[in-house]
DNA sequence: AATAGGCCCAACCGCCAGTTG
DNA sequence: ACAACTGGCGGTTGGGCCTAT
C-alpha cells in the first residue's frame, strides 16, 4: 500500500534539538560517517527519526556550512537562479557552496521577496509588478503582498518568460554591481537562457565556472582542489551568524565554528586524525560544551589544521 | 515596563523519485 | 512489474526574539 512513515512516530522525540542530541549525532557521524539515516538514530542512541537526523545534520551541523546572512553577491545569485529555476531551492543551493536549500528558502521568503517587491518586481515571476513603476527603483511598499501572490498562480516562470526575466535580473544586477564588468563577464554566461531549455536542463554551474563576483573580488571561486588552506587562529570575536538565537539554546555548530573547521565539502578524509580525535574527545568528554570550548588554548597550526579562506564578508 | 505584533529560522510534514529485492 | 523502502525536496509551522507602541 502506501508508504509507511519514515519512522514509527511513537516514542520519538520532536522539536528543537538539545545539546546532548547534537553531540550524539556529531559524534556518531564523525566516527562512522553518514550511513543509512534510518538506522542512524538507533545506532547513535537518538530518539529521533532518521529524517530528523538528516535534516539536523545537513541544515545545521554540517561543518561545511557557511553561517550568517547571505552576502549581497549570494543574494543576487539566488535571485538570478530563482528566475530560471523557480522554487527549486536545492538546485539553487547547489550553486552556493555552504548554503542549504532551507537557508536559501528562508532567506528568500523573509528578505529577498520583500526586497524585490520594494523594487516593484514580482518575486514569483520576476516581472514588474503591474501597478508599480518598475525601473526607477522606487521603494514603494506593496500593500497586499499576500493577495498579490495568490493572484499569481504560476510559481515558475514559463520558459519564454525566462528570457524576459533576464531583463529584470539585469536591472537588479546592474543596479548594485559595478556595472560594466557585470555585463561583460556575463555572470551567468554558462546559464545563458536558451529557450530550448527545460528549466531542469539549466546547466549546473561548477564552482570554477562561477565567474561573476564583479564587485566582490575577495570571494574566491572555489574548486575543491583549489581550496586555499591556511593555518588559522580562532578569533575571539566570532564573525559568525548574526542570528544569535538558535532555537536550540545550544548550537554545536558554534563549536565547529569556534574550532574554525574547514568549510569544504564534507569528507572524513579531510580531517587529520589528531584533530578528529581531539574533536571526538571534545564531543564525548564535554559535559558542558561551552566550558570546554571557550578555554581552548591558542592553537598551533597542527591543532587547527586548516581553514578555508572564505571570508567573503571582509 | 508591559505587551502586542512582526520577523526569523529551525524543524516538521507530506509528497515524489530513485533504488532494491 | 511491482511493492517496499530510502533519501531528498518544497511548503508550512511554531516558538523565540526583536521592535514599536
């Protein structure tokens, strides 16, 4: 018959993750890697369903996540990709290393949508809103956001529309990117709209193909093999997420951040054994995470082996 | 200072696609 | 070919935090 739920719902915990649960999950994955999610909770001693573990890991605990607000550059990318892909957040996220679909989706819903509307652009169709003058960037609040949205049933622009949408995107880009270069390098040359494309066929951009960054030269164009690793000393003033309020009172990714883990694609092999063991110890031995983390002695490069230079906010 | 309302985001839910036996 | 299963995706929700009154 129909599918069974991913886990028996009885006796399983829901809601915000606790420090203890995070600890178990991290510890387990560090030790065993990501195995079958369904059996993971049992093996890790968690009263969660596998799906919940996967989400917690992929959206929050993964060490390769960038935290904090999307940069202007990332935001523009999201807008442009959304114009082409619609609400395919995972696809969009695949173009933004270190960002999750959930994060992008949230950011879209909370920030970008509003921004676009203020600019007189319909966030769904990426076309000018009917009643508002568009190109003058008048910051005019749309009175009935919800209605507006509901009255526009098509979630994804049609293929023929996509080309038109490019105009808008161009406007967006040019309005805040130092103009000429943006055009020349054609941020999305590799995704140049071809009416023959089905949106599914929009070619994925490999990180090394992303060659826009016209106004953010410090943003590295990363290929895994190009990752520039430098020794790092954790800074006391965490530049991390502005969102101080994690629902889970404790965020183990803070620990990871504190440790300045390299933000590369997740792979156990990257972790040098000593470091991995140290982290392991840290995780399993700490009754109080904060107490354990904060007094870390000044690291030597071997203790904190690497940190990818990804500091695009600078 | 209290509180109402809005904002933000982690987490959940239900569905779908792909895989396996 | 089919059912069972897993992983993944997108939409939605709930609760904590922030801000305006």
